[in-house]
């Protein structure tokens, strides 16, 4: 796992937990009513993929248990994992690209409603992504995947040779020669595996994205409403299609790339299509990056413009993440696909305690405050959700008191202890199982294994209702909290 140069293990921040009285009068536990978004309080569990769906994208009993467990902690908002908007195979990732997914998702919404006594507002994150393939064996790449061009023939002086001989000749070239003979993109495919980009407009399905995506997202949002969700979150963060349109790396020349205004065009058209496909009270939010954290990528100033544009476009909340890009991802092993959380920008997305001076805690707050300020300066008050290393009451309270964000997202801390907001609310903070921010969970996510927290395996393993993963060693759900509830 990448970490900043000279990183040192940073301690968890000291936590002074509030009494129930203090929690009751806090910003964190005050309600939010802004436009369509009404939350009982400012607590929020951002999207986390647990890899528990069936291979064809359906909700399973394990998916239901997973979200029920978060709902028991009664966060103000809970966002269901990135869910594919298309009807294409995507491994054990939830999907919403066809009406057949609605009944399972409806069960999920019902379970959350029941488990949170109707308190938690439930959103589903809608994602589109482009093709990415595993890093090939070099031999296979030259034998099968590389498209032979006149350039290869000319470089080797084998203009008339049969294709098979040319492929063998290429496979036998030393690295320095290959660097001259292959294009940078071909070299990347050899070294990293094939990865489509939004700029590959020579491919008809990529050229057509602006025509296809608004309708695809709109139909997915309508299904989310039919399934009983309170709203959707458009995934325009990290390494996925909408984020790639927003990115400064998007140089499309068809009116959907180049200037920031044109890069915003498709995400705003998706937003408008989604809005018109759902009812007036249905919440439509967007997640994007406060900073792409890559060379030549969008910085915070760009994120300010993006935030204002989404707010003007009528989005009901913006949720800000950072980093998580392919551009600086680590080279995968042969047979593995590149993963956008393995490089510096990936670390910024889910920072660990092996950190630089700044540490991993609240690393996204300053950027988020700037985006929020820009939205307010534009005369709008769209609520802003912040996430990234937030795991104590004081931290959350200071962010809200200083008006740096309106809602506090805590992903890994909520994974470590789904009851943590509830424990805070009840003045029982000392019972919180504190996330260590060392990313065992993220390692599982990377391998597409059922995500669990290492801390769960240290408690009450003999309790009657414990369920384990296929290996029988990892607990699938956080230990139950036997605390008093009202
Ligand atoms: C296991 C795991 C899965 C995640 N899946 C998603 C996802 O589906 N969509 C998303 O926008 N972010 C995803 N994230 C990122 C989190 O939502 C969050 O932005 C990040 O973990 C930083 O917040 P934290 O410090 O509170 O954990 C995931 C994080 C983890 C640990
Ligand atoms: S596995 Fe580690 S980083 Fe992940 S939630 Fe648990 S303690 Fe936190």
C-alpha cells in the first residue's frame, strides 16, 4: 500500500466523548432541512462496496444484513454502495440497470427503514464505469491482444511478413526497443492492462456516452424511487465515467471535454435527466472530488466551480471525496487489474495512519470548506457532506461549528462500529470501537473479497448469531451492541 514519503505512524486523535446532554445540544445531532434533504441529524455513512451481491448484481441476504447493521446505528443518511446503472455483468457489485433488480433493492430499503425505525434517509449511489482488463501475460498480449498496425511493421522492417511472424518478433524485442516500437497507449496496456478512457472517441460506445448516459442514469434513478429509496447519489467521484468527464484530463473535442464548462456538460445533463425522471420530493445528490490529487488534474479551485455548477443545476446535496484515480495507480501484478486506490491519489481518498505530518484525519475538510463557501457565495445553500478520516465527536463538531460542511460522513469508522453515532448520541462514547485507519478493509475491497473489519474478529466470536465468511475465519458483521435503546 502506498504511503507518503517519510510517513510515520500517527496516533489516533485523543477523544473526549460527549455526555448525552452535550450530544443533544450539539451541531452533529441537530436536524438538517434544506430543500428536499431532511435529515434527523448531521450523521452520514458514505457509500462502501462490501462485495456481497450475487455475480449477476442482485441483492443477497448478506447484502440485507450488511445494510441493516448500519441502519441499527441510525445515521441521518446512509448511502448504499456504488450500484451499476447498466445491465452488464460486473461481478458481485449491485446493479440497477433493469427492472428485475427492483424487488431485491426494495427489500433492502424496507430492512433499513425497519432497522432504523424510519429515522435513516436511504440513498443509493449510481455508478457507470468503463472497461478495464487485467494486466496480460506479455506473450498473450503480443499473440492476441495487440492490434498490428503499419507502424509496427515499419519499425521492424517487416512490411510484408505474415502477422504471426510479426507478433513473434515483437514478443522477442527487449524493453528499450519496445518503448520505441509501441505507442505509449500500447505500452500502458502491456504494463497495466487495457483501460478505456472517455477520450477514446474512436470507439463508438465511448463517442456515444453523452447520448446514452442521461437516459441510463434517469432510468436507474426511477428504479431507485420505485424500490423505495429516498434518493440517489450520482457517482461523479474517483475513477469512474462521470468523474472522468469532469477531470482536467478530459480533452474530448465534441463539446464534452476541454474547458471546465464543457467537462461539466454531461454530468449536468445526467443530473437534469435524472431530476425529470423522478418525483418532486425525491432527493438527487452528487458525489465528486474536492481535489483529484493527480498531476494535471482538477484542483480545489476547479472543485469550487463544479460545486457551484451542480448547485445551480438543482442538486440536493454535494458529497465530497478526494483522489482515487487510475492515473497514478500502482502497476498490477500479471493477471490483476489496476486499482485506483493504490497510488498517492488513492491514499488521499482513504488515508491511513501511516501518514505525513498532516496525518489522515480530516484531510478533506479545508478543500470541502472552500467548495461550500463558493456555493454560498453564489447565493445557494446546497448542503455539503464531507468525508475522510473523521472519527471523533470534537472533530465533527468543529467542522460543523466552523461551517466547513453541513453533514459529517464517516465511512471506515462506521464500518468499524456501525453503532458509533448512536453511542455518541447516548453519551456512551467510551464504548465506541475505534477504527485504526490501517485499511485492512480496503485490502479486501481491492481483491473483491467480502469486506469486513479486522476489529470484529476480536470480540464475542462465540455469540449465537455470529456469521462468518466462506473461510470461517472472518466475521461478516460487526458485533452486536447490547446498549440501551429507546
Ligand atoms: C471498503 C470501502 C469501500 C468503498 N466503496 C466506495 C463506494 O462504493 N463509493 C464511494 O464513493 N466511495 C467508496 N469508498 C470511499 C468512502 O466512501 C470514503 O470516501 C473513504 O473511505 C474516506 O472516508 P473515511 O475516512 O470516513 O473512511 C469506500 C471505502 C471503503 C473503505
Ligand atoms: S479494517 Fe481497519 S481501517 Fe477498516 S474499518 Fe476496521 S479498523 Fe478501520
